[in-house]
């Protein structure tokens, strides 16, 4: 019974951490329209929010793995939470000074802490209990993540966008010192929620430190695998096709969630209303995730599920561009359904057959999360030049490449000598 209680406590603690991942990650969808108004940004400039956050995964993936070798997983999770709290704390002077680069610095630091936290907690889910039930635990964590993502725009958005319509109208007609004062009032709204986030992350860090979680060493019996990588990883074309597919998938997923609020605003909906729009693609992702848990591999293979999702991505993208109003917004939200099974399918298909290079491949795939940094930025540039709706054409070829990987790309193997 004590062992069973320890297992349940571990599941609860890791579930809380995955909840934090989702809450912080998808809060960007709220920050983008908020900072666009508060800091007077163009579309292109506003999507540096996503860039600053997701580029940290590319920068910190390998350093995080090296740090965990020294600290172990449990201490690594505590350090990750403390780094995230430092990033949240930067938001307070950024809001007081209404300085966009400081906001971006805070986002980069939070993303760096999250990269470390994810690098530590993801393997923890696997080793926390029996291997035969690992998929069940991963499913639970995925749902915790997406539910938090649905809640964050609603909870924090209700603070940041309170009376936004009247405040935005005042800003448009104000000039000089009066305009600056109105913008400062809007920027200062970020102080309270990010102070709460800072304190919550610090409290959670100490909770993890003194929790009953076993302090598992990050090293394993394959510790020397990283040393056997070298140029051998370039012999696996299916893996590099998978890296490209994952890069594009993360990019289109972030575009669908982080742009839907400003897109709705461009169609005439108020920001007070569109603050809840990012929750819709996340809800669609949860539904798709549940379908995947039931259907894969009993009724459909990973590759077939990926092909179906990629095809839906193309269809929903074209439909969103060729419809208007609520229908167009709904098709962007449905992209969450198309994106839901991509990570679970692309990752294993890409690393299949790597053998001793699996750990090297996994680290490179984590770096491919940088797609969430670059593609939204490109979308913002297109939105400024050809309009928010036409900018979604960017996603169609991305889904087409993912479809190609699902059909033939994952089958391409090294030529045997």
C-alpha cells in the first residue's frame, strides 16, 4: 500500500508539472494580441513573442541534457521551475517600463526553464511506473497539458483584456502624454498575474524538492550512446525527413493557436471576445488526443493516423482561407484536431531504427521545436503584407510535406553496404 500511495503521489506531482507546461506555453496566445496593443506593434513584431519563447528550446535542448547528467531528474525539475519563475519575474519591470525587449527576455528565460523542466519530466513519466502502462501515463499527462492550455487564455485573458475595447478606443484618440498614460495603464495589467505566476512557480519548485518523488539519475546504461553519434546520424534520411516534419508541425500548431485571436480581431470581433478563441483549437486537440488513445494502434497505424491528420490540415487551411466570419475562425480552430496526433506519430516514426543513435536523434527532434519560433514570425510578416487570412496559405505546403513524410518519408532507410 505505501508503494501504491507513492506511485499515486508521483503521478499527481508530474501531472501538476505537465499542467504548468500547458498553462505557460499557450499563454503566448493571449500575450501576442495584448502586447500588440500595449507596445504598439505590427503583426510581425508581435509574433516575436512566439519566437523568443520557442527558440529557447533550440538553444537549451543540449545544455539541459548535460545539466541533468550532473543534477539528476528531480533536482533538474526544481531548477527548471526556478528558472521559469525568474522569467516570470522579469515581466514586472517589463510592464512597469512598457519595454517590449524586456518582455521578450522574460519569455526566453521562461522558455529556457521549461525546456529543462520538460527534458527532466518527460523521461520521469516513463520510469515512474511499469513500462507496460507508460502509454497510459503519457496520455494522462497530455490531457493535463492541453486542459491547462485551454484555461490559460481564459484566466489570464480575463485580467489583461478587462475593459479592453473601451481602453483601446481611448488609446486611438489620445495623443502625447495622455496616450502614453493609457498605454502604461494597459501594460501594468500584466504585473499582478505574473507576480502570482512567479510565486506559484517558486512554491512548486520547493514542493518538488521536498516531495516523495525518487531522485532518479538521468544517466542510464546507454550513457555512452551520445559519444557514438558523430556523423553516423546523417546516414538516416527518414530521420531528417522526420526532423523537417516535426519542425513544420510545431510551426503550424503554434500558428493555429497563437494567431486565432488576432485573426478574429481582424474580422471585426472585439479583443474581449477573441481572448477565448485560442481555447477552441486546444479543445479540438484534446478530442483528437482521446481519439488517438482509443484508435492507435488497434484500429489505425501511427503512419496512417499522421496521414489523415496532415490531409485534414490541408483541407481545413484551404477552407479557412475561402470562407469568412465565424466559419473561417471555426476552420482555424479545427486545425487543433488535425494537429493533435502529429507529435505522437512523427516522433516515434522518425527515431525508429536509430538504435544507439536514438538519444542523439531525440535531442535533435527537441531542437526542431524551433519551428514554433520561425513559422509564426513568417506568418506575421505575411499578415502585414497580404492580410491575416491570406497569410494562412503558409500552412498548406507545411501540411503537404508532413503528409509526404507519413506516406513515404518514414520508409526511406539507409542503403545497406
